C-alpha cells in the first residue's frame, strides 16, 4: 500500500474516531490517549500488522516535531496572557524545585532498577518528568474543582517542557560528548538557552506586529490570520534550527512574544492552532503506539513496571508534597495535584529527540519511556473523571482552603485583610443613586447549603473573582474604573 494512502487513512481514522468518541470520553472513565495509543498497538506489528514503523521513521519525526512545536507555542500564548505577576510565578515556585525532585527520584530508580549509566538515568528522569496536558484537559473541565487548582495544573502542563527541555538538550550533548572544555560548554549552553529563544521571540514579535498593522489597514480575514499563526510557529522552528539553536524553545518564545507584547492577533489563531495540534497529537499517539509496541519486548518488563510505579506513586507525590508543604491548600488538593501529573505524549516526544540525536542505548530508553507512559495513560485516563468528580463533590460539601485563594495565593498563604462594612452600611449604599455591585463569594458548599441571598447580588465563586473582573474589563473597558464592589461570604 502506498505511503501516501496510508497517511491519508491514518488522518481519516484520527478525525472520524475523535469525532465519534468525543461524547463518550466526556462521560466515561476514558481518554483520547488511551484510545489512540491503543489503536497504535492494534495496528502495529504485534497486532494486526498493518503498520510497521521504527523509532527513526521520517513520518514519526515530522508529526512529532510539528506536534511539539505547536503545543509549546500555544501554551506560551496562554501563559503569556495570564501575565508574569501572580499565576505567572507558579512555574518558578513549583516547577523548579518540584522538577528537580522528580528527575532525581526517577533517575535513581532507573539507575538501580535498569542498570543504565548515570547519564542515561538522568535522561530518563528528565524525559519522564514531563507532564502531559492532554489527559489533564479531562481533569480541569470539572468546574466544581476550585479555579486555583485547575489553573495550577494548567500552568504546570503548559510550562513543564520549558523546564525539562533545556536540561534534556544539555544531557544529550553530555552523552554524545558534543562539547569539551569551558568554552565549548559555554557556547553550547548559549545556543540552547539563548539563541533559540532570542530568534523565536524576535520572529514572534515581528510577525505579530506586521499582522496587527496589516489587519488594522486591510481587515485581514480570520481564516488567513489563523494560517498566519501556524506560519509563525514553523518559521520560528526552522530559523532557529538553521542557525544552530533549538527550534522548540524558539516556538515557545514566539508564542510568548505574541502574548506579552499584546499584539492584536484574533482568537482564531488559538482556535485553529488548537485544532491543528489536537489532530497532530492524536496522530502522534497512534504512531508512537505502533513504535513502542515493538519495543516492549526489548526492555525488562518487571523492572520497568516497578519504575512506572515509582514515577506515578513516589516521584510526583513526593515533589508536590514538598512544594506545597506551606501552601494554603487542603490535603485533598495536595493529593489531587500530586496524583495528576500524567506522563504522555510529551515524554514520548522528548524520548524521540534522544533517539534522533543518536545517543547510545536510545531505543532502549524510548522503550522504557513507552512502558511508563502506557501505564500512566491508562491509570490517569481511567481515574480522571471519577477522581475529579469525587474532589468536586468534596468541595461542594465543605469549604476547602484553596477556594479562597487565586493561583498566586495558594503559594503565599492567607489572603490579606480587606476593608469591611456592616450590613447596615451596605443597606444604605444600595439605596443610593449609584449603588455598588454586590458579589456573593461564598464557597461552593456554603452557597449550596444556605438558601439566603442578597437581592440583586451576583454569584461568583471566590476563586473565580479575578476571572469575573477580567471579563468585565474586557466588555466595559474604562467604564469599570472606580466602580464600587462589595463582596460577601459567611
């Protein structure tokens, strides 16, 4: 069968199966990674034998590269839109020390369980420290979960690769002896950490500025703005790679530039980009399923399964427990965040970079990563819906500390005191010509258990006040300046 026909068939399978299964995934303890990784196993050499792919397949490399570049750029746009204050510091506070602990624990487990070298163990630790945003999407759609917890998981999934990717690239250089001496290492680190991001930021900023000017003058159709956004991603990757930098860090920097410089690219850029990256991600799961199903027989299964247990049940919970030990969150939130650090497509993409770099024993490392990812995809995919529901129901029954904090606040302790007014003062204020907006910010459980209401009050969960304020500013602009707001709880 011609390769072109096989490619068309695979894309058709992704689009049709995703469309038909979407309703089921939203309701059942099931996830898209489970479905499409399973399809890859089924279509592979040890299943129906319809596809035969190796780790060095050009098709796998092309799809994987496009997927990772798109995901990094889109996540950078989202993180940049949040801003560097408040939630923007969560990656620095949690991912930095948390990732070090995770890498160390997994590397130690790899070294003792699999007998790999120290560098190879560190490579595995770095690869498996990456969390997967695909499974997390099933978690964060449960609106009863406090926004601070959902946002913390979102930010972690979006920025995790930017923490581990430079580490992985340096470890690859170390494994391949790509640099020698202080000058050689300084040049290598400069290329990895500075050149790629600088090129990407410049291209993202320049291209976004050019489109904002063109759009204001000629009213560019949204369809072409969407395509333009994908072009920015590809140009950033290609240019940085051609100049000797890292294309993936360039893609992230391009997206971050678009967001933080506040250029007027339409929402269609994100919408179309998400659609494109979603298709690429699901296709990647099929291709990786084919590849790793053949590698399963080349790794010691029992030690690798034990390593998977270490990754899921020890490394992640330990790291999050240390990071959040002084945070103003409940034990339930700590356990929830600690459990949902799924390993998935991102880990496989990083492992493929090791194979492409020609690191010794790289296919073995990809096989180990494949086993761990498969266990994680199944365990986290099955548990996402029921555990999210259980945690959400717990929040509805009783007040949890994380409900009173925004994403920044859960890392800073209790919120500062606010100006208080008496009920009699509020009553008089409501009779004035310009009454204040009254927000009912009781926790979910308090709101459900108490039927009393202040007439005309706007219901906003306490952890969603920032979002409510941002939406008002977007809709009403300067009209909201100076407007009085009174929030009340029990």
